[in-house]
């Protein structure tokens, strides 16, 4: 599937990000408190610059890794990442995958 970036400048910016994270496992990513705060959109003010670019990068990273529960967590906290045509698909996703609310994801991240 072709990626359509909303906040990243281009594919090369995402590829640079992807190369930086290619050898880092999902459990190791989730062990980083700042990244989990990014996913939950609870970052401190001084860390917030570039938040949408980082969230979009992690969304595509987890999509590539087929970590769809993490994708749902990111989308739940950053609905602006959705392209207009995908907004109606959000309700369909929620109906197909019950148990993927942000509260459910908080429990799963803590117990990953």
C-alpha cells in the first residue's frame, strides 16, 4: 500500500526514520517512556515540537510491522493523522476490533 504522508515532508523522511528503528523491537520501543507518552499524547510541553511528524512516523512503522493495536492507539490520540477518506473507516475499524480502546491499550502496553 502506498503511504500518503500528511505531516512528513516526503518518503525519504520516513525512510530515514525507518532505518533508525529497523533493529529496535516493538517491546523495546514500548519500554521507552517518552515514546509511550507520545503514543498517548501526554508529552511534556518542551518535547512537543514535531509531535505530529513523530506520531505519523510511528503509525506507519507499526503499520509496516502489523502492530495494528498500536496503530489504533496512535489514531485514537491523533485523529488528525487520518486522511478525510479514512475518517469514516475509523468506525468500521472500531466495530471490527472491539477491545482496542485507549484504555484497553493502556493495559496491553503495561503488560507487553
